[in-house]
C-alpha cells in the first residue's frame, strides 16, 4: 500500500487560500463578533415580534400574558447584552491600543 504525504511549507496563506482573507487574529475575532452580534440582534427582534403576537392573541389569559411579557423581557435583555458586548469590545480595543475596525 502506497502512502502519499503532501509537502506543506510554512506559508499557510499559499497552501490554504482562506487564510489569506484573514491575516490577523484581531480581524478574525472582529468578523466573528460582528456576525454573532447580527445574529443575536435578529433573533431578539424575531422574539419580540413573536411575543407581540402572543400578547395580542392571549385573549386576556393571565398565563399567556405573563409568558408574552417574559419573552419580551428576555429579548430586551438579549439586546442589552449584545450592545454591552460591543461596548466592551470597543473599550478593550481602546485600552490595548488595537486598531481593528468594527
């Protein structure tokens, strides 16, 4: 049985094309955080819409009203955490002297 091993040089950008897109860990972290913030914001907006529909269709049932209110509360807390994550990231970049754009 023949085994063929690929010769890999130290240049990862030449051997793995996606590595050339992200040249620095800070850029990669920024892209990941930006994508996660967009996803979490979208999910929070969808949950607020769903909670609004639950609230309107509750028909005065206290349990359904409480569930809708809890959903809205948790969605707003999620938005607040997302905004705080962005603020913390900006503060860390300022303190560390990083120059990565968000």
